[in-house]
């Protein structure tokens, strides 16, 4: 820059010697100096732009990949550090001569000012081939170099790599020359296949590298913004869908819970109503039977006492027969109760099926809760991806800030250059002061130059035309400066917009994190609610088990009441038979027909019709006997006259099964039968029955003697 400035200064001095007024000469000299500086700057920018366009049009990229390189500089001569460096190989054709060149560029993404370049021509390759003993020509050298780099990249992940890239910097990294070596390590020595001397890139190349990096960062930022927007929309859609599914599942769970509660309440109320109805019915029947029995006992107690001794044996026989009949009736009642129990068991099975359905619905609800938890985990993964993208954006923001600092550094360097130019201008002003002395000497020689004035005036016209052209160039230079200043302002505005966009993105990310935290809290609440539902289900199951236990206890009570009713029916049947026999006038004749001679074994033709337990035989119930319903004993106690055990087995008199003497030999002349007062076990009440008239109902005689119908006299 100084040499063209001095030449311009010489021209201005020569022109100034021809000018008339010194003030106009100084003004024109200053104008020429400014014009020259603007032209120099403009030519440099145009040269840089032309080089970049020509390179972009003629370059052919052969290799571009990030490799691990061992760095070594003078500041850490012993220590080696591994860094990821991008190595670019381009094959270009020079526009001036038409010869081919091989450009090698080494850059580091972590350090934007780490740029080393090497331009290798055919002449340079011949010298390199002679120095290092290469066996390839210039055309095949790029492919062989790429093959060596591929071997280095394959050995990057190994603990002891065979091929290694080494960069040795003699001085400070990024500002001093460096040597790139491709080293093969074998057990004997480290063999250097290729050694290239790289030089730091000039400012134009660094500026170009920074612009390309900035452009790539812009494209990456734009792509990440689009991906972030798409992920946000997808996230919002999924979130809305999951919220709808969660609300639907909660509504279904509430409906199932209300249905289950209503069913349990209805079952409980129905069971309580049935129990209360049965209790009231049993109590009413017991009170009615108790009153009737008391009335009959008070009316017939004296009459029974008189005929008790005469009718004991007949009473025993009638009792045994009545016992068989009561067994038959007991079986019928047992079958009827079994049917009722089956009906109740069917209802219990239906309720169990309903309970199973509710359990299946609960399992489905739990499965949906698990699915929601899995979806929440996927949402958390997407949030993690968003956070990672946010970190990438923050790193990009840091890189943009670093680029901004670099631009500020460039601006400071330009300001320093302007200061230097101003200092040079001061020096030139001093030179102008010295030239004033020369002008005084020139004024003395003015008279001698009058002869040459006309020629100088012609030259002056030509110079003025040149000045006009230069003034036009200055105007163009000012316009270029204004345009560059406008671009600088737009660049600063873009930087501000980027910073604002990044801050807005950070705010949006914080909002998304808060929304995700609220969703996590909602999921925790849903899990707590599902746990509460599980505890409520466990409680309902316990209640069902308690109800089943109560049902089993009620069944046991029914069995005990059945046993008591059987025994009472037996006693009542014996009493009825005694009453029928007492009222029938032909009882004596029928009893006499049953007597057999002494020594002959009696025959019992109807004994085979008796129903014995386990034989499968069945007997018809007695005609004219009243049906007795289930009765539960009250808490009233009667004096125990004759204790009798209660069992479900049929009680059979052995006299009807074994041949022996006729038990009816010693009978009273009349067939009036009496029944002993039935005695209940402790804790049971005496139950009476209405007497059925023999004439009206046509009482059937016992099956082992001839039945006789006669009108009372």
C-alpha cells in the first residue's frame, strides 16, 4: 500500500509545481491521496471477490472429512493432544496460465482462525517427489493421498493405530507454519510416508472460510428451527391426544367404580331384605305353632296321662312308622331347601361373574395406565431431544457471538490501519511543509518557466480532465463505501435479530419444560388415583369375603334349623298318629289282625317300602298330613323330659327289621293312641301341630297292617 501511495505523492508534487496558487495545489494533493487510498481498498476487495468466484467456479473437491490429528507445537513439545480437524482437498485449474493445482486446506471447527493451506503445482510436486522419494506422478498423487487418509480414518478408533496424522507447528498454532505428516507405526520405527509443509491462510482465505462457516451455520440454524417447529406441533398434537385419552379413561374408571358401588349396595340391600323377611316369617310361624301347641297340650294332657300306659307299645310302633314318614318328609324338605340353595348359589355365581367382569375392567384400566406411563416416557424422550436441540442452538449462539467478536476484531484492525494511514498523512503534511520551501525556490525560477507556461497550461487541461475522471472514480468509491457501510449495518441488525430469536427460543423452551413438568405431575396424580382404586377394590373384596362368610354361617344356621325341624316333625307325626288311632273305632280289629301266633315269625309285607338312607328307595308321604314349613327354634326353654339326639340319619326301629314276637300282643282293647309329650333339646322350643280329623281326611293306616275305614259310633 505504501509504494503506490508514494508514486501518487510524486505525481502530485510534479503537478503542484505547475500550479499557480499553493492553496489549490494542497487541496488537490489531499484529494489525490484520498482517491488513491479508496482505489487501493476497492481493488483489494474486488481481487478477493474475483478470486473467490473463480475458485468456486473452477474448484473440484476430492476429499472433505473430519479426522483425528495429533497436534504438537513449541509450547508443549513433549505432550501430544488429539484434535478433530477437517481436511479438504480440491483440484483447481489456474486461470492465468491454465495449469492444474492441488489445494489442501486444514481447518478446525472449534477454532475458526485455525486455517492452514497448501497450493501444490506440478513444479512443486516434482521438487516434493525428489525430496521424499515418491513413486507416483502428479495426476495419481491426489488419489494415493486420499487412500492414506482413509487408512488413518479407519485406525482412529483403535487403541494402537497403525496410520496416524501428525501436525507439527513450529511456533504458535494458527499463526506459524506447520508440517502435516502421515506416519505408519511398525514395531521397528515410525515411518513417514508423506510430509507436507502448510502455511497459515491469508486474511482473504480466512474471511472466505468464515463466510462459508457462517452460511453453513445459518442453513443449519434454519433447518433446526424448522425441525423444532415440526417437533413442537407434533408434541402439542400428541399431548392433546394423550390428555383426551386420559380424560376418557378417567371417565370410564369413574363409571366402573359407580356401577360397582351401586351393584354392591343393591346386593347388600337385597340380602338384608331377604334375611329380615325370612326371620320375620320364621318368628311368625313359631309363635303360631307355639300357641296352638300350648292350647292342645292343655286340653289333652289329662287324657293322655290316662291312656299312656295302655298305648305305649302301639305308640312305639307308630313312632317308628312315623319316624320313617318323617324321614321321607325330611328328604322332601331337604330337596326343596337344596333347590333354594342352588338358586342362591346361582345368584352368587352371577355376582361372582359380575365381580370378574369388574376385575377385568380394572385390569384394562391398569393396562391403560401402563400405556399412558409408556407414552409419558416417550414424551420425556422427545423433551430430551428438544433439550439437546436447545443445547445445539446455544452452541450455535456461542459460535455466532464468537463470529461477532471476530468481526469486531476485524473492525478494530481496520481502525488501526486507518490510524496508520492518518499518521502517514501527517508525515506527508510534513513533507508538504518541506515542499513549501521548495516552492519558494520555484518562485524564484518562475521567470525562467514562463516560456514553458503554454505547454504547462495544455498539460494542465489534460490533468484537469484526468482530475474529472478521478473525481468520478471518487464518487463511485464513496458509493461503494456507503454500500459497504449499509451492509455492515444490515449485518449488525441481523445479529440483533438472531440474538432476539435465540432468547425467544430459550423462553419457549422454558415454557415447554414447565408444561412437561405439569404433565409429569398429572401422571403422578393419575398413578395415585389408580392406587387408591386398587385399595378400594381390595376393601370391596374383603367385604365380599365377609358377606360370603356370613352366608356360610347362615347356611349352617339353616342346617341346624332343619335338624330341629326334622326332630319336631317326627314328634308331631307321632302325636298325629296317636290322635288318629284314638279317634278311629276300628283300631282294635286292625290291631288284632296284626297279631301272629306264638312261635311263628311275623311277616312284614310293607317293610320293603320304607325308605332307608342310601338304598335309593322312596315312599309316598302320608295322606292327610299337613305340610310343615321351616321353623327356627326360639330362645324359649322347656323342661327336658326325654332327651333325644338330633341327626340327619333315618331312625328305624329294629323290631320292624328282625322277626320276633308280635309287639302288639299286649294291647289295650281300644285303639286309642296317645303320644308322649315331645321333649326338645336344650335351647329349643316345643312346636305343636293342629290335629287333622280322621273322618274328614281319611287317614291312612300304617303300611304294615290293614287299613280300615269306619264311621265313628
